[in-house]
C-alpha cells in the first residue's frame, strides 16, 4: 500500500514543464512581434496575443487535469472508440459545405458558439492514443506486415484521407509519418519500414503532382526567387526575413517583412519572424529548445516500464517534434512549402490547447507506472 502511494505521489518530469513554459513564453513574444502592427484594424496591438492566451489558459487547465489522470485509462477500448468516433464525426462535418468554415480555399475549421476549432488537431492525438493501444495489444505481431501492421494502419489511413479532403496534405502526412515512427518504436522490421516509407513518398508525390497549383508549389521550392511572382513568393519573403535578421536580429518588433510582405507571419511562417527579429542566434535557441523537449519526451518514453506508456509518450513526442521540424524546414526552404503551425508559437487556440493537453498526458506517464 505504501509503495502504491509513493508511486502515485511521484512528481512529474519538471524539465518537460519548464521547456513547455519557456516555449510558450517565446511563442507569445514572437506572436506579439508578428501582429502588433494590426492595431490599425481594431486599435488593440495585443489582440492576437489575447486570443492565443485563451487557448493557453484552456490548454493549461487540460494539462493539469490530464497530468493527474492515470494514462492507462486511454488504453480502454471504449475510450479509444469514443476518441476515434468524435474525430471521425468532426472530420466529416468540417468538409461539408455550409458547416465547415472555408478560408483561402481550405475548409479546416468548425465554429461552435462563436469559437473556431480545427478537428485535425484533435484527430492527431486521437490517432496517437489509438496506435499506442493497438501496438501494445499487437505485441510480437508487429513483425508481420500484412496480418499485423496493415490492419493497424487502417485508422491513420482513413484519417489521412478525410483530412486530405479539406485539403490539408501537411497535417494528413504528419499523421502517417507519426504512425510510422510509432511502428518503429514498437519494433517494426527495417525492410517493412523501408517499404512503408517508400509507399508514403510515392503517395505524397502523386498527390502533390495531381493538381497544377500543388505541382507549381512543389517546383517553386527548388528556386523560389525564380517564381517570386507566383508560388515562390511566400518562401522568397521568408528567406528575405531570415537573411535580414543576420546573426542577432533587428530587435523585437523591428522586422519589416510582416508589413504586408510575408503571408501568414503569425501562423505558418512565424519562425521567419524569429529569424528577422532575433537573428540566427534566436533561431538556434528555438531549435535547441525543441530538441531538448524531444529529448526529454523520449527520455520519459524510455524510462517508462510499461510498454503502452512508452509507446504513448513516444507518439506524443514524435507528433510535436515532427510538426516543429516540418514547419521550420518549410520556413528555411529545406522542405517544400506547406501549411503546418509551429507548436507553442503559431496563432491558433485549438493547436496550442491540444498540444498542452497532450503534454499533460506525457507528464502523467513521467510520474511512473500507475496502478
């Protein structure tokens, strides 16, 4: 009985908490720099930051609550079915004209009582919870591709197809890549990993090439300045912002690219604001913070004696780290241009709330095996 009480009272990993708080603070500071000039629209330079703070407060509440809920509750089949059912319902609703909110040709949002949410953000972590439970139950079956692994991939595959209808290739792709990473952690054979990875690349390339505007965006990635008047404009402006920052940046709020030059400086391309205001040094600090967060998350996964908890921690960490890598890769021109928010930084209440809720589950896992 005393051992059980000690296990339940064990503190969570404070390094994860500290890194999350630091990243959130840096994100709010950068968001203010990226949006304060919009005060001419509504007279409030803190408007975007205030909206983000609502998501942070909701996320903090979810983080605290979920850090106290034993993580093994998510392994129950009824809980998994509930999460998948809600995800499927929301993903179907968002693609229905008149229900889903369309912005710039993409229908990715739902409005509830005047507040918007992105169902794909909920679906990402529902997939992680499903995969952790399915792979835990599969056990040694992960070595069988067609009778073991393939049935497990049906759920992330369906999510990918539903999100593709929005259309949102980057989020759908991140779900598949994260699922593959969790399979690797569960012991997927190398040849099966190579086969699934190659299949994913072929699928992604086919989709990117199937529409003229996606094809142009993919080709512009190679030389954005050659297509600066078209699909290369966004990446070109991002690279100009990064180059303008030099080593130590122009100073908080002093960057110029956000003034109607760089599209979406508060969301998909907020990392370019980091580079322009704080320079290469600031960018390296942000990269180091995310690397440290991933390291601490994987440490939680490795130290967990429970296979399910280990897979769940690895999946949450992989999703956050993957999203950060893709966003920063796009902004710096390493990867083709696509829309994916930077965790803890980009404007979006749903995104920051769901990430903080997922961190709450990670913190509960770090407390040790729950009984």
